[in-house]
């Protein structure tokens, strides 16, 4: 049986304390009451409190409600605090939320509203604690892995952007780790103890998204998702896949984000496409582009940092065994590494991880522990992507990304066939030369290949 949640009610009016206590105990909570800051601090120090309901004024108390909120945030920020007041104003509410209160309710409030707010606060803070526990137990990388100048510069940019509040546009080819970069920015920022929430742009529907981002309604109707993200980071993956109507809703949300001062979240978006080209073609709103690209950051492709492949391979091997709870005894020889470094990696680090995990599984069945050159897949040995249909790699991507990877691999192979001659390649594959140029730009193909 789950332990009852313990709620501390702090109000200088004892009748208010008793009234709220009665309601909460009827709903299955246990309660403690305090009429001043000294009593409240004594209870907080002596007992485990899951949530605090705190009156702003606390007449006759050493500390008023705002001062006591400061104390609670300093001593135990993991306890959610709901501020209540019969003499509220917007400035007080904004101050309380900025200090760290979960929500602000003005007396008299309906029981249903109080219960809903308590439920959401406890759920949100429980999830934050789970995130903290996972971080404490995790051995995952706390920076983008690599020793190349490109990665050193990327990690420096990540740390710099972590300290800002600006919206960020992350660009880079499929599989380079754009979501990882966004998580690193979040994890290194003051928002790290709040939620990181990913939304896939291609899954957004107009009506649902409009409701999700509506932060201008009465506090009693404020959307739950925005409440949960409050204080954290909203990451929109592959923003070019938003249709125009959804883009307009998102733009309206950004432009009016501060209409409700309690909404405080950072927006990071990503794309593997040339967003400026989408704007020029009328497929993406120019104003939205300007709003989301305040701080651009580009994630390099693996082909541009091949010196990082040995350290990435080592990390992927260790991470695989860490995931299954075993100690790694797998190594890779130099000849195998040379082959991996000679490959163009159209799927970037995601493809490299898939290949390494596939090799580990193959080695486990063969009872060997060294990745040698003869184990490396034939398409890598021959130094061109496999354009046939490597389902074991493509199955880890969604259909659109898999199609893009296939097209990228196919075009790279044809360019290699015709020694990089655009006209001959276009003629062979049945495309206009200008169309092929657009496709190369769209797919992020370097003509050096």
C-alpha cells in the first residue's frame, strides 16, 4: 500500500488550516498545520513533507510567506510549494513563481482546483526526483564525445549556450546527435533539475498542439503539459516537419509566451535540413525562423571528424555493456579502426553505434572478444555506403529519415561512380542538374565525396 502524502499547511488563520486539512484528509492525505514561520520550520526539520500550502502574509510571523518561500527553496527545493492569498495581485504571483513556487491560488478557491493543483505538483516533483536519481546513477557522457577541434569547439559552445536563456536552433545531418546536444545544453544549465521534454514535429496535430501550448487561459484551465515543462526545456525535433498551420500556432505561442508570467521554459529546436531553403520555398515561416534561430549551433558530421571514431567506438562498446550490467572485455584492433575511419558514415554516429552493437552481438555468438578487420561489414571495407537495404541499420530510423538515408547513400555512390561529376551523375539518375544540386544541399551531401 502506497504511503500517504504528507502536506504542511501554513496560514495565520487557524480556521483556514483546519478547513483545508479536513478536505485533504478526506482525500487520503495526512496534514500538519502551522500558523507562523517558526512552527513551520520546526515541522519541516522534524518531518518528511511532500508538499507545502503557504499563505503569503502570515500576520504576526517572523517571516512572511515570500520570505519563508525563500527559506524552503534554499533548504529543500525538492518540496513543491503552492502559494495562497486572499489579497493577491499579479506582482506577488509573479514573484512567488520566480522564486520557485509551483503555483499561486487566490482565495477563495474551489476545492476541485486545489486538489487538481496538489495532484499535478506532487506528480511533477516526483518526476523531477526520478530524473535526479537517474542522473546520479547514470554513467552516460556529460559532454559531446570527441577530441577533434570541431568537437572541442562544439562543447565550448554548449557550455556557453547553457548559461543563456535564448532560443536555440541546432542544425546537422541525420544521426549526428542533435537531441544529445540539446540535452547537454539543458543538463549544464540552471534548468537541469527541471524537465527536458522532447516533441517530434511530425507528430503534432493542429488542435492538440494549440491546446498544449495555450498558456493564456485562466489559471484553473492552464494546460498540464506546460505546467510540467515550466522551468525546464522544450525540445522540438526536426522542426521543418511542422506544417504551416502548426508553425503559426507555435509562432503565436513564442510571441505571447510571457502573457502568463508563470510560464518559464526554454525552447530548443533542431533540423537536419536547410531551413533557409524551406523559408525561400514558402515551406517555413520566416518570422518563426527568425524567432527560433536566435542562437544557432551546428553539429558536425562524422566524416568531418574521423579522428574521433576510435574514442567513439570505445565509448559505444563500454556503453553497451554498461546498459546490460556487465563489464566489457571487447577491444578493437588497428586494422578494423582504419576501415571504420575510411568510411563516409552517412548515418553518422547513430549508424556507427548500430554497427558496433551489431558486431558485439556477432562476436558474442562466436565467442571472441576482438573486433578485427574481417568482421567489418563489406560496405565499409569497400568504402561506400550499402545502398541495397541494410534493414538492421535502417530499422532504427523513422520512415522519412530512412528514405533520406537511402537517397543520400544512393547519390553518394553515384557521385563516386562518376568521380564527382554532377552533370554525369544527374543524367544517369534522371534528374535535372539544378534539381540534383538542391537535393545535395537538402541531404547535406558534401560534393567532396
